[in-house]
């Protein structure tokens, strides 16, 4: 399979088993059993694409399957390395050098064989982006932050898509999770990042990129240490506890929006769209929502 750029795991659907495995969702999806089952059916029938199977993306595939979404499309061209073991689903001594997308798809389909998974082992490119978006109702952009060319290709394909309703991203930095949302009317990623897609990564380019992806740098560790990783090494350091926090926030918000209950209860607020963002920091125990342009 590793030589293929695309293949699929078909769904092995059993109605009785499906409702048994998602039964505990229903207590939070409606005021009545019928209402809750109708919303779970909406989740079941949605097609969600996950671009990037790293620390957040790989586990999002798992969590979406556990939520009861039965149609997933995933893409990643990378293979596992030892530094992935501290956080990524499927990463281990036995999978070093193997395709992230393949390993994630195999693990998730083994866990829930009723989930159909389309696998793009060639990742997202200008040539594959439209095919990946085709048929998706929602897409999660979890491509590595320094992979600007692939991210731009994905976002351009989203804006060309007639079906995909919106895209979301969660990324982590230290103890912070940043959540972003893109619609066709929001600021495009290219304008938000404002870096050319074909330039080699340089300290100057990395600094500009990170100033947009991380609107608020934490006060610990020292700024010099943060710049050493982000700018000089062009690598985002990640602690194991950060991606699960991001996954939970992203999955929960996506579930609320797909099921149409984001505004239920009278105590909710509009989720910001690009260039706005939401941020949660587990070290300072703070959360905030930023609407509109912030620079």
C-alpha cells in the first residue's frame, strides 16, 4: 500500500452495533431521545477531511470515528520518526519510517470497522487538493505549520469547493491551544500568514510566519529559548499534554457546529473566524476569543 497515493477502507456498517457504540453521546445532543438521535445521524452522515496525521490530526481521525462520523478522508505524506513518539497516534518503535496516514487509517479502521476512510498517502499538493476536498462537508487543516505551500493549496481548494461548509485548525504552542476557523467570507490563510509559498524557510520567513500563527507568545520559557526553536531551528517544540487538549477543544467545537447546537442554551457566543481566533492556556488558566484583525 505504501506505493499508492490513494486507497480506501470500506465501511462494514451494522446498524445495531453503531447505535450501541455511540449511545453515550445522546445525552448531550438534544432535549429528547428523538432529537438526540437525529443529531447523531447528522454526525454519522457528515464527511470530514483531516489534512495532516501528526500530533493533532492523527488523533482527530480517531476521535471523529469514536464520535460516530462514518466517512473520513485523511492525507499525509510524512513517515514516522522517533521524535513523534511523545505525542502522535500510531508512532512507536515498530512504525518508524512507515506512512503516518496508512498507520492511522489502519488503527482507526481496526478500532471501528464501520468507518470508511479514504487515504491520501501523497499528502496535499496543488494537484491533489481538489480531489481531497471533493465530497467533504468539513475539513480540518492539521498540516505542519511550516508547510506553507501545502496549506495554501488546501485553502485554495476549499474556496473552490461548493460543498465544504468551513475549515478549522487547532495548533498548540507550549501550554496554549489556538483554534482558527475559515469560511469563504473570512480572511484567506494566504492573507493572514502573508508569506510567499515558494520561498525556502529562512529565519526571517520563520519569524514572520510564527508571528501570525502564534499571536500571543507565552512568557515562559525565555523569549530567547522560544526563538531558538521557532526561528533558528524552524521547529515547533511540543509537550505530550498539549495535543490532547487541542484535540478535545477542536472535536467538541466541530461536533457542536455539525449537529447544529453551537447556539443552544442561550449562553454561547459566535466562534471567531479568520483573522480572529480562540485561545486556551492551561498554564495561566486563561481563555479568550479574539474577533477580527489583531495586528
